[in-house]
C-alpha cells in the first residue's frame, strides 16, 4: 500500500493501528512538512471534521512527519490559517 492511497478517515485509522507495510517518505524540511500537512488537510477536509476525526488526522500527521506533539500544534494551526486564507 502507498500512503497516497489513503483517502478516508477509516483508512487512516487502519494505517495507525496496522502492522501492514506502507510506503512513505518522511519530509526533511519544514517546507516539505507544511506541504504534506496542507495536502492532508485538504484531502480530508480538516476544517469541517468532527473532533474525533481531527484527532485521527493529527495522529496520522505526527506519524508521517515525525513531529513531536508540541510542534505539530503550531504547524497545523499555521497551515490551517493558510488554507482558509488568513496570513500567518
């Protein structure tokens, strides 16, 4: 399976709980990380998700980006502002 094949919250949950092999490359720069976060937020319509689904997306982003929970909050909020048209 490829990480780009994940299109639903249920698939993200399976990815997070599975031991199945999946192909992905961890981004190395902050720009790449922000791009991956933005792409994921758009694919899963992050701004309109319920709290539980947002939590699944956040856990997924922590796993694929390698960010610590303290870092991911500011990056997720900043990229969310960019997506909805606010300047940060």
